[in-house]
C-alpha cells in the first residue's frame, strides 16, 4: 500500500479539526523534551526515561521522533501524555515551518499514543497504524489491556498530565503487512512486525537515509515488557532477525538508546528474550514450580537494568506459561 502527497492532502481535509491554537493547551511539563538529531540527516528523536511511567518522569518513558522532508513532516509515535505530544509538536515547529503530514504509530500502548491528542487537536496530520491497532478500544477487552482501564490508571498515576480530558485517538488509516509513504523525496516503509511485544507492532524504515524507527520490537539496554496475552516471543525473535536483515545505518528503539551499531542494539533484546525462554523452557520440561525456577535462575546479567523490578518476574511467568503450553501442544497423540 502506498500513499502520496495528493492523497494525504485529501485525507487531511477530511480529518482536520477546526481548533484554534493556544499557547499552552495542556498541563505544562516540569522537564522539557530534549530533541537530538541523527548525524547528517534531517531526522530527529527524543528519548524517554528508562523506567516505567510515574510522577518522577512525568510519563515520559518511550522514544519518538520525526523526519523533515521538503514537503512536510512524518512523525513516529507521540509519547505518553498530551502534554508530551504538545512539546513534541512544538519541537517540530522549531525545526521547520512545514506541516506535519503523518503520525505513524508503532503500536497502541498508552506510553506511545496519548500524545496523539495534541496532533489531532492542533494539526491536520493523518494517523497511520497497523490494522490490529483498531482493537484498542475503550469498550472492548483486548488480549493486551483495556483502553479505559489503562486510561483510568494513568489519570491517577500521571495527574495532571493525564486528566479527564485525555482521550484515546484512533488511527485514520491502517495497513496490513506493509505500506509505503512517499513524501518530499523520501520513502517511508512501514513494516508489520507483530504480534511480538504487542498485536500491532510496526517499524518505519526511512530511505534513502537508512534510519529505522524500530518501536518496541527493539528495546536497547532496558528490560522490555512481555507480560501480556498478545506477546509472542517466538515471532518476536523472527521479527528481530528481519530487522537485522534491513541493516539500518542508525536504529532508534522504542525504549532505550539509539545506535549506529544496529546489530548490537538488536542483540540485547534478542539475547534477553532467548535467555528467559531457555530458562523457563527447562523449568516447564522438568515440571519445576515457577517460583522455584525463578529463584534458581541467575538474573545477575539483567538485575541492575532499568525496568527489571517492574517487568522481569512478570515476563518470566508469562514465558513459563508459553513454554508450558507449547510443551503440551508438542505432545503427539497415542497411536
């Protein structure tokens, strides 16, 4: 699927809100965003705190970025509060006077999407996501989380930046396996990499620059979240192999540090998933109780990394159940 500027303009007219600009439409941040540039390219990114969303980091835990072309801007992800999204939008306006044409969303988890509200309210940007992102609705139970329950939790944990006015903004257009956006002399190849970390995991490869926005498929030097029913670690490993085949010159993960050494960044996520899978697979094969298996596992390589306390035990339990289930599935019926 490919979208060109003319189609974008038509879509923008259909979805553009009639909202007046204000100087500060959302609760202000205490700590402003820091925006960095990919060396030698009109591509920018901001890095979130490596921990979990909380008051101390104002909900700023994920990475996001944008690409400036001669015909407008493409944004990848929108951060975890409308205030953060507004600050990202303001950073774009400082970098260029060209309009935001597209917001590409890596997946519909709260820490990546609440900032979409700022773009939807104050620009004509078209929001693009993989089609399974449409499962993230307030009135439905998804395999990951319910949107309304998560929003209630964040209204309490991240007040005032997430409040009664915060809402989930759905995508305007969706794609299945791949989609290409042509804009200002660049190609933006959107690649479905899920289900892995979530049902709708997507990446954006910027050509000819060779820059990959990897979303949460790659999380460099941070313990990823894997404790959800739609996590598929076997497919996640396959997606990481596909990322490596792209051979990006510069990789921006969904969480953690960007790198010119894509293979090393990919290896961190792959090695962690493989380590947990191997430990829990052996436990399931030996019929070892999970608590015993977890306590016996040597976590020293990972225990001092960001989000270990928040994510690791839940990850291990989720993978233990996955390995247990796969063991039963592999049993052949008696002849």
